C-alpha cells in the first residue's frame, strides 16, 4: 500500500480541492499518512493570497531534499495557486529542483496520469491558464471525494473571479467566473443528504455572482431555494459574498429559508472610500453600511463576519481611522484581519506609496484589539442562552459543534450525538469559543 502526505494551505476552496485530490489518490490505492518519512508521494496544495504561505512552501520543500536523497522513488509535488503565477512557477523550477510534479488549479482531474509520469522519472509540469469547459461544466464533476468530515461538506457552486480587486491575485490563479449547472449542485447535495450529511457550505470566490453565466432566471437565491427542499439536509451555509453583488433577492431568501443559517461573511476590506476606490471594490462605505442595515432588518439574529486589510498602499492615519470607525459602527461578530501583502502582477503592487511595515504592524494590533473586544461582548451576550448545536466531533474537552451563527461550542456528551442537532445551554463564553451543557 502506497502512502501520501498532503498539506493544504489557504482558503476553503483549496481545502475542498484537497478533498478531491484525496479521493483521486484513494482510487489509485494510496492511503494518507501524517508522517513524512512514510510517504511515497508528498504534495503541497498552495496559496498565493499572501506572501507568508509562499515562503513556508519554499522553506518546507527545500528541507525535503534529504528525504528524496534517502528515498529516490519518492515523488514530491506542488499544486494549487502558486504554480498558476508564471514568475512563481519559474522560481519553483529553479529553487526546488527536487520537485517532480507541478500542476495548477484547473487540471486536478489529470492527477492520475501526471503522477504516473512522475513515478517513471519524468519531471512533470502541467499548468493550464484556464479550464477548457463549456458554461455549467467542470472537470471536477464526478471525481471521487474524501470529505474531511462526515457531518458537513463543502460544495463548489462557482469557480473563479472576475472582480479584479487591485490587491488580489485570485483572478489570475483561479481564472474567470464559471458556475456549475444547478442540477449538478442539487444532485451532489442530495447524495450528501442521503449519506447522512446534515450541513453543506456552498463555495465560491463570489457566490453572489452564481448564475450570471448560465442564462436568465438562474441566480444564487434560486439555487438556495432548490437546495432548501432537499430532505435530510438541516443547514445551508455559503461563502464568500461580495457586497457589490448582494441583491434584495438573496436577502429575502436568507430571511425566508429556515435551513439557511444566520451567518453572513461579507468582506469589507476597508472603511475609507478613498482606499475602497483604490482597491477597486466597486462600492462605498455608505453602501456597505446600508447593506448591513438591510441584512440585519431582514435577519435580526444574523452573525456578521468580515475581512479587513490594513496598510494598503496610500492608507493614511485618517483612512485607517475610517476603518476603525466602520468596525465600531457595524460591530462585526468576528473578522479576519490582514496586513497588506504586495502580490506581483497586481496593480496595487506597483503603487508608489507603499506603507512602511512598522506602521502596518501598529495598525493591525489596534484593529485586532478593537475587534477582539467587540467579539468578546457578542459572545458574553450568549451566556445563559439555549442554542441549537450541530455536533461535529469529539475532542479531549468533550463534544465539539457549531451554532447556526457559526460559533464553536464545547460540551460534555456521548459520542452517539455526533451528527445530531443538540440543544446546549451556554455556561461560559470567551472571545473565540463557548462552553455549554447539554439540555436533556
């Protein structure tokens, strides 16, 4: 039995791509291992959104040269977003000569043939600029998948992005937006529900754009309504939503469909109109605040989360103060906060007025402190409440699950509850998680 070691970096799209890769490798007779020295195939599924994950890839894989010397038949591979960038691909080829297999985001379905060629001694490099598919089709349809969980599952609904935010490399690594046919998505979710999965998370770089390339009448809100009717499915989540494309029909669907969870990830990135324009986000601070008001009016108990970037080129103290002010006004339940990282090939990387690193760090600490304070206040309000929790797993601290608002809860209980919906009373709240007790 051959073994593989698979390391996944980056977003939920990458996580699901790795689930497909794991399914393909299982069909080839491979078993997973967490021990590098046991592996016959080492594969890194990479991310290019920020510089730090890329540095880790070079550092980790450079160290595998000794493993390769001790075990010449070992195949080492890199896939995902890094190879999709021409300059990065050249760097990989030059700096990591012991890497045998390199492929990108569009040709995962070709892994069996590519791996066989690499095992025969060929250095295999196959990176497609775009997946050659017709509207609604995708090479991933029908591929085997090994899900990370048995309770909840990722389901892709749209691939790629055409927003071209000035800081973002994703349109260059994931290609243009193309939606899966609704019947393919419905069929996949039906199969998951029959297999006992209780929750699905619909994935896309911008799920709100779903259906634009499929013709009139097909939208993300119509897809949600179709999925809502599937027997056995208890919860529907989705990510990520671009504020510019979030229409009244989607807000109504969230309010009217009980299976759609009360959680919305709505990246704002900055609170300054000047910076939003430079980012090419396509909306203003005022538009975003009005959108939040509409969402909260329709779904009063909704948990709002976001992404925020500090230190974007040209960001002044006043611009950063606008971001802090927006965070205080919206009072997000939580936020993913990032220091701006220049990505070669994006317009923002060429902007002259880059912000010094020490200024970026000072700002990120202030932003994190503010958001953590707000997050803790949101969590404290849940103390004493009885919440519905989907039980996902068991750990050393007991059962682990999530509320409809996507908050993690730890509580004591029998493993037979895994995969079930349980009523849990919250007895202790921290900034990032909750402790509860099972309501009999």
